[in-house]
């Protein structure tokens, strides 16, 4: 059954899902392929679940299905009990993740997307031919983006619970967040957009003085630990706001997910499934369940019970409130304001047809922090199945909605047979309300206009507006590049204050820096900044594009070649999404000093350009005194900022953690001395992490024993060190399972682990490993899954490509591994088959080698692959046709050597690269560095098409015995 499932998913090009520990989940995959059930699409609870999840995904920056799924745990209780399985969470996350690129203001909804993006429906986990699915997707596409929290990057889950104290009274408590979930939520984005002079290395998150999490910076990112926390006393009418502490001082505050204050309405609870005697808040509307009793907390003077069946039993008072708690069984209503509206609680599981309020809004062209915002009277579509709408101003009694809603804050309730089926709050702005920011003639001067707000007042901190009967006008000027957005606060007549965010126009497109400001032209950023730099398009209707160009220095192997690519995007494009591509392009050029130029294209015209460099500064070493200082790219000495630090990692013992260097004076650090035998790799730490080009410092050395790799690491001279590493790695590849090989593999594994916080290219042993393909295959076959992930990604930072690894290396590695396991008395087939499966999942370009290894081991080949050489020969004509015409190798090589601008490679180079790679893999050939870079770059531009043609060409060459060396 598992084999059939895997074969079917592969046939339809669908993924086989895996768990967090790497285990393959066959039934889980089939359930997810079925998509969201039709019965769930029409459920009010599911629609509410998606709306709230989408809001929090906006507020806390969840940009992947995994991050959205982690955040969905905060709203899991809003789903019907029968649909709270992990599969439902995963499908909801996949839906919102697939819709994210298309959430643009567009009249016509899905129909307009069909015209502009014909394939957009294919990625959705539901059948869009169903009317309910169409309505749901339309509502999600047009839902206004929620404004980000002031500090969005350290979210935690908030669950309000009731717990009985020793006196028998119910107390309002805040349940601690799931400690295991905090790191998953942190995967949404790196934590802090730090705008001060000093980048902190540790930030604590606390609620009312109780720490619930700690975030530690390792320079490249943040590691988050949830702390064991007891439940906290917390009134439900209060928001749950966390403070973020640096060195004991609070630097920011943030409303946590699920931490919204509860309205002055009845509170409904269910028994907590995990904690005995504790009740968990589940909502404030009608509820139904089949397995546990329901509890309701109400103020007696505000309503009364109507018992249709079952019973209502008092369970005590809630401390600090005027509410009383009741346990409900059967069918019970709580009537509010007489006959106007009631909540219905049922524990027999019966349900009325699901209904909800559908509000079609003319949304403003700016972000508003509010549940729903309408400019002018909102349209309320006809209600299906009867029912009526009630409305009220905040704090007033409910009344029938008989005409258009007035401006201001209004509560809406959908009522049928006296039961509140749905309830929401909206804000209605005047019909002519308009808010815009425009650039005036003078540089860095802007005007913010608010018109048609009527009695609503507006303010921008520190700016005095010009007032007129039409509205407000604010004049803004900036010394440097303007911010990405301007925040405006409006105060409504009923006392409500709202924050509005309007984008500052970027007529030529551009980039926003980590502090939220626009980059000036020709600014330079480093790879360490990528996590928080955003590309933004201009104000026209054309989809913007990001152009990336890298000019290789003439001293590099490519000798002045220009590499590039163009990426289209909708709305903003975080550059962190392109981190692997940019790293790979940088490595393709084999030039760590090369600078990548990026600009936004509008209608084909480039805007201001910024540059992306590998590092901010170099290290300058001095013998007298033995100290190291910082030097910028122009060769000038740099005075370090507060929080800057340097560390040293001992190359001969890569398993040792890095040690911070002591300061010598204000501008220098002491180099390691005799007490720290070298050699050392000097790297940036704390605020300098990832911003300093590492340097090797030999210092005083001691014997490394018999470990030939450790001995090679201790050679001071670069060329001698490289040669020693190469010889040692070749020797290891020749005898990978000898007794003396074990410490060498341990050395390589420890070095690979150390390269998670420092670039792989900084370690000579790893750089030289890319020149010994036989060693790389042995390493893949013996690595655990964590190291397999790192090995597969070596191609992102080193100038080599997996498709050029010779098939003979795979065959020899498979034979050696088979012999080794047989010598241990183990069956090598299942062990190596599982390892090859993991390699294939993490490193798709290795599929040709996977076939060769399975041939040696006698393992079944993968689906859609030739079963053996005889079948490959029979399929040869079809394989040649699928692979396409092969170029003349010498012509292809000459064209590569002649071409300088790789932004638009000739079709001869692009189409011929898979054939050249197949030829080298089959015939065990080594390409010169320039040709290797061309193959690598062609695959980088279109990996799926390249891999498919490469495989067909590989099988065709093996079947027909083709091949001539590329000169």
C-alpha cells in the first residue's frame, strides 16, 4: 500500500509529506490530497477560523504554510470539535499560503485573477467550481491586510482559562504558551527589526513581570526558548501585552496572538481537554457540542435563561467580576435585551444551518487597525434561510437594521429564531473619506492629506496640520530617505482611536531597510541584512520586477562575466525569500568580493539601485601588538559600534565553540596567544556577526596527532594548506571505511556543524571537498538527516554543482558501502535504500547518481526511471527525443568563453548545458571552472526543466555509449 501511494503521488507530481522527525506519512498525504471537505467550507466556524488566522498571519508576519500552521494552533478551538485534526490545520494553512501572493486590491475577485494569472486556482486545496468555495476564497482575497503589531516577531499563544481556587471561587487565568510551539512561530521571520545603535544579543519576553520566553542571537538569527511558566492571574477584559526586555529595560511592547480583550458579552467555556478542573474560553456566540458540557459566564441583570431541555446548574462566581458561572446541558438559551437576541448552547450536537454575516465593503486605500472598515454604507447581501440583522452603537441596546448604517463604530448581529448566529464589529467611515501621501517637488518632502472625515479628528505625532472644511493636510520632510509608511491616528466622536498606515510613494520602486526606511540610491547592504530588506514596486498597475546582476571581478575564474536574473512579484518582496538564490549566484561567480546590484523595474525601466555585498568590513591583523582591527571596503580603519565583538574558532578542533576575543583598546581586539594554540578562524560576533570577512590567524600551533585533516588545518601558508587538504581528502575517499578514517569523518562532520553560523566557504577543508566528488558521495551515504540537509546546500555557497558529480563516484561509493555493511553482518539493501530516499528528497540533482547506485546495489529503480540498462537501450530513441538536440561540445564551450553578459544567455548555452552535464557525469570528466559555472548557472535559472533533460540525456548516453571530452 505504501509503495502504491508513493508511486501515485510521484505520478501526479505531488509531495509525500513528512513529519518533523523526517518520518514519511502516507495516509496523512492522501488525506491532504483530498482537499478541504465541502461540508467544512460552509461552516461558519471554519470561515471565522480562517478570517482570524489570516488576520494574525498578517500581524505577526507568517509567510509560509508551516508558520501559518503553527499560528493556527491559537485558533484551533474555533473549529468544530470533529474537525480539529492536524490535517484540517495543514489544509487551512496551505490555502492561506497559496492565496497570499494574490491578495491584492482588484475588482472582480477570482475572475480578475483568472485573466491575469490563469494557473492560480491549481495551487488551492479545494474545488473552486463549488459556489461555497468561490465565496470563501473571494472573502479571503478581499480581506483587508491587518496592520503589523509594533513588535511582531516574538509571538506566543494566549489561552484564557477559569480555574477554581481553594475557596471554591473561579479565577481568571492566562494559560502559559506552548513552549514547543514558540520556536516554530519564530520560523516566521527573524525576530528583531532593531533600529538602535546596539544590536542586543539576548531579549526576554515577559507578561506582567513573568518571563515566558528568551531569544538569543547567534549573529545570523535568533534562537527562542519557551520557559516553564505557571498560569497567570489575568482579567479577561484586559489585552495580553508582552514587554520585551534588554538588560532589564523594557524596549518594546506587543499585543500577543489571541490576546485581544474580551467584549462585554457572555463568555462561553468548555472543559479543558488537557487539564483537569480547568475551563477554556471558546467564544461569545452560540455553541454546540456532543461530548462535554458547556459553561457560560454572565451578569444576571443583563439577561435570563430559557431552558428548552436539559438543565442549568450554578457553578459559582468569578472573582473580580459581577459574572456568575453556569454549567449547561441540553438545549438552553441566554436571552439578552429581552427578545432582541439570544445565545443558544446545546450539548446534544444538533445544529441549525450555518449562517454568517456577509458584508461587502468599499475598502479604503490604506491600512486600518480594525476588524472591518467600510468607506460609505456597507452592502449587506440578502440572508439565506431567513434571519434578521440587528445593530447597535457601542454600549447601546440592539435594534433592527432598517436602513444604512451610520458612520462610526457599529456592532452587527445575525439573528434567527432569537439565536445569535454571528456577530462582528465594523467601522463605517464617511462616503468621501480619503487618505493619501504624495511627494511634492522638493526632495524628501511629502504631503499627507485626509479629506471627507467629517467630525473625525486626525493627528501625526510632532506635526501640526493645516485644517480646512475638507479635512487635514500634513507637511512632512525627512533629512534622509523617507520611511516606508506614515502612521496617522484618528479619533472618532465616540472616543475610539484608530491607527492608519499609508504607504509613502516610491515612484521608481525601491527598497526598505531594516529600520523601515527607504534606501537611498547606491546604498550597500550585506547578506546579514537580507532577512529584513523588502523590495517594493511603484504606483503603476504593472506588476513590478526585481532585477539582480552580479559582475564577477576580473581576478575571478569568470573574468568579468555578468550574471543576472529577473524576478516578478506582487506587492512587496522580502529579499529573504531569495537568500539561497543570491548565495548561489555569488558562489557561481566564485568571488566573495563581488557585489550584486539590485533594482526594481517598473514597465521595464530601472529605479534606484542598491548593492548587496558579502561583508561590511575586513579584518586587519598586526603583529605588534598582536591585535586585530576593522577595515572598511575602502581600506579605512573602522571604529566599532557598541555591541561589536570578534570571536575565534579553532580550525584544528572544529567541535570547540568559538571564543570571544578580549578588547585591547577602543578600536582593537587581542589576538589569541600561546595559551590558545591555533590556527584560528577570526569571525564577527554579536552585532558584527555575519558582517566581517573571516580571516585565518596562525598564532602558536601544537601537534595535531595523527589526524591528517587537523594537521592540514594547521599549515600557515594558504596554498600549502589547500594542497594538504586536497591530498588528505583524496586519501579518505579511497578508503572511507578504514579504521583510521573514523576520526577524519568526525573532523569533517564537526567542521560542517561549525559552518552553520559561518559561511561554508570560510573553511578550507569544506571548500576543497567540493573538488573531490568521490568524497562527497561517501559523505552523503553516511550522513544523518541533519547533515544531509547541510551537504545538499553546499552548492549554494561553493562553486560546484551536484549534476557534474561522475556516476562512477556513485557506483564506487555504493560498492564500498555495501561491502562495509556486509562485513558488519547487516543487510545493506534496506539501509542504503532508505538513505538514497533521503538523499533524493533533499538533493534532487543527484537523481542520476541515485540510479547508478541502485544499479550497483541491485535495488528497484524509482518510478518513471529505466529499470535497467536493457530497458534504457530500448528507450534510447524516446530518451534522445525527450532530451532534445545535443550541441557540439566544442561549439558550446567556445560560446561560453565568448559570452560575457549572462543575463540573457544564448539558447545554445542554456539548452546545451544539460547535455554537457550528462556527458561529464557519464564519462567521469572534469570541466574547467568557467564551463562549470555556466552549467551551474543554467540549472539555477530553470532547475526542473534542467534536471528533466539532464536525466534523459544521461540515460541516453549510458544506453548508446556516447561521449567525447569537452575541450
